[in-house]
C-alpha cells in the first residue's frame, strides 16, 4: 500500500531525512519514534503530500486516500465539533443521511456527543485534539497519518482512542508518531526508530526488546539512539 524509497530532505542545508526507505501494508499500525528533531514529522508531512522531498519517491496503491492529523493541527475554533466534521465530509462529497450517520459515529467513538455543538474555542485542549482526530478519521481514508494524536488526552480518553484505532486498523494502514513508548508498544505492530534522519531499527515491539536485550521500551530506545541529545 505504501512504499517509501530513499527520501531525503534538508532545511537551510541541515539534513532532516537521510535516505529513508520503508514499506507498509493495510492492517499495520506503524509507530515512528525518535527524539525531538529526529525527522518523524518531516517524514509524515512528505508522505501526506504537504511537503516535497528533495530526493526519493513515494508510491501508493491506486486510489489510496489519506487522512492526516499534524501535530498542533489548526482548527476553525469558531465552529463546533459537529460543524468541523460536517465541513470535512462535505469537502469529500459525503452529504445527507450518510453524512449525518458518519458524524454521529465519530462523535460517539471519540466521546464528543456532549460537546458536539459547543464552540471549539470554549473547549479544552483534549476536546479540540479529539475533534481534529475526528476530522482525520471522518472520510474513512485508507491510510491514517497521526502526529502525536493523543496530545491533551486524559488516560480514559487515550484508552478509548487506542481501542478505536486498533479496531480501525483491520482494513487500514496507520502511521503514528508518539513520544510515549508505552503507547507505541500497546497500539503498534511495528516500531520504526528514527534518529538524526536515519532509521535505526524497524521491527515489532517484542523483537526490539529481544534485539536490544531490554526489559522495557525506554531502555531499548536509549540503547538504539544513545543518551546524548
């Protein structure tokens, strides 16, 4: 479904990605993990089509659609969660009964029913972030690209969102970046460790623990990328 070959990207002469290659298929949940500035968000933006690479190529299966949740996604804060979802679905040509049913489904799945018609500017960061996640999910894309999707979620909200994404992953490819390695381990089928624009490891969580002879993901991560900034 997704093939990335030798992607390179620099900003003002500073390399952000150094010949990144990976492939992934529907049914996988792939976590991109790394320190701040490792290149995770840059890679996601390029795959989502929001940023051109300097070199390399990306191939998708014909007809593939993408839902993208960037970190700190901008919202129309004068709108309500329901209005935001309606806007996205209308832009994708989904109207009438199908639109109403999909909005209800998303509001229920992200526990936004009680705040569905309140103005976003009056809601907490967690509610705003869940609305942004709902907007990425709404058109039911083949590939979901989620950059720090659980930012601002409380533990109960995060548990519900993880459960939802696991269920959705049966017929989607989900790419997710997170600084919380326990989230990556519980949700993802593969971890791709990126450091200084290079892939240092790409394997299922249990395989990474075994490969690094580590008792937990934090220890495995430190062994792969080191302790220095």
